């Protein structure tokens, strides 16, 4: 335990980082799955994952990466009339107008 004494207050006792990484329970470890956008992580998420790996009560069992959706190129209308027709008859634009 670490004791911290602010300038104008009584001493405060805070647990160290390792306190939250050890469990005396005699149960099987938690199995954790993580959903990721890519293999690259920000520093804050990396510290969380390191904390899970350093604990004695949890294991990372599954990593799931989000699949990128394929973009279907839409043909660009070549005339002003074609652009109006496209905006009126496109199903995705019609759904947006209905909302």
C-alpha cells in the first residue's frame, strides 16, 4: 500500500497497482474476449490489456477484429437530369428522405 499525504489533509492510503491483479479465489480464471478495430491500440487500452495479462484471475481467450465493409462505387451521373434522377430513385437516398 502507498500512503499519500496531500498538503492540507490527513494521509490517504491507496492500494498499489498489484493489489487489483491478484485474487485468492480458488475458481477458474475469467475467460475474456476483446473486440478490436485493428491490431494497433492506444496507450490507455494497451495498459488495460497488460493489466489483464498480468492478473492471476483472467486470461484473454479471444480477439475479434471488425471486418471492413466493402464500398461499392456508385456511378456518377453525367448530366444535370441524370443527377436529379439518381437522387430521386436511389434506394439509399430514398430511405434517408423517409426518416
